[in-house]
């Protein structure tokens, strides 16, 4: 049976240096978007089919619909109702590539991003990494409470009940 092709360009086409994130060669400007939340995905939608190479990086391979996290925490919804794989979302967007990687450092002098999967260069960089929970300086609350920012947090709360 013929294997279904999920990428328009073979992954190995430009894998020359092992500590670089592998991407197809292009003469187009490269826009790297870090974070596939509402902000990052909205930009992907604007840039799809435009004359740029878009690279979406996220430390998870799925988008999370945060407004419904509480529904998962309270068992009203299952996790797969509120998380969506990025690769499914961008399927058919020939100029958009997703790479699963956590950004660790940005070197603006050389337009380089360092991740846990290797480095990547950019022409334009968009940071859409969201926020962290603010405990307003209350250390005891930070230590003794459960956050609810992502699906893991929701499942932790669910398992506590
Ligand atoms: C429980 C809850 C309920 C909410 N309800 C509502 C509501 O009813 N209405 C409303 O308007 N808003 C609501 N919000 C707020 C709304 O969800 C956020 O404002 C919105 O999700 C922010 O989008 P974002 O793209 O900026 O960030 P996020 O959605 O947080 O996305 C950030 C992305 O960046 C990725 N990322 C972070 N750091 C790195 C890194 N170093 N390397 C790679 N990737 C990284 C993350 O994995 C994530 O995918 C709610 C939020 C929460 C937590």
C-alpha cells in the first residue's frame, strides 16, 4: 500500500549539518514563529501561501485551546477535544513547516535561535510564547497551588479530585 505523504518536500533534502533543524532550502525570506497558541497560529494563517518560508516552532506538537482547560480539569471534556496537532492544521500549506523544539536562546547578532533540537536561522522572528502564571509575589500560593495553563495542568487537577 502506498504510504501517505504528509510533507510536500522530503525532510532529508537539506539535512546537511546534524546540529541544525532540518528545513528545505529556499531563497524566500524565512519567518520563524515561536509558539503555536492563538497568536502564532493567527500569523500562520495570514502568511500561508505568501512569498515567505514560515517555520512554526513549539515545544509541544499540538495547539491547546486554553479557554476550555477547566472543562478537562472537571472531566466535562476529554483532552483530545481541546488539543489539535499542528501538522494537521498546516497540512496543505506548502510554505509552512512545523518543527517540534523548545527554544532555549536567541542570538540576535547572528539571527540564530538555539533549541533543544539544534539551531535555526531566521530573517524575521516572532515570539508568541504566551505567558506564565502570576502569583503576585505570593510564594506560598505558588508552592501550594496548582496552575491551569496547559493540558498537563488540567489533568493534574483532574487527578487530584
Ligand atoms: C484557563 C484559561 C482560560 C481562559 N479563558 C479565556 C476566555 O474565555 N477568553 C479569552 O479571550 N481568553 C481566555 N484565556 C486566555 C487565552 O487563552 C490566552 O490569552 C491565549 O491563549 C494566549 O495566546 P498566545 O498565543 O499568546 O499564547 P499561548 O496560547 O500560551 O501559546 C504559547 C505557545 O508557545 C509555546 N511555547 C512557550 N514557550 C516555548 C518555548 N520556549 N519554545 C517553544 N515553544 C514555546 C507553548 O507550547 C504554546 O503552544 C484563558 C486562559 C486560560 C489559561
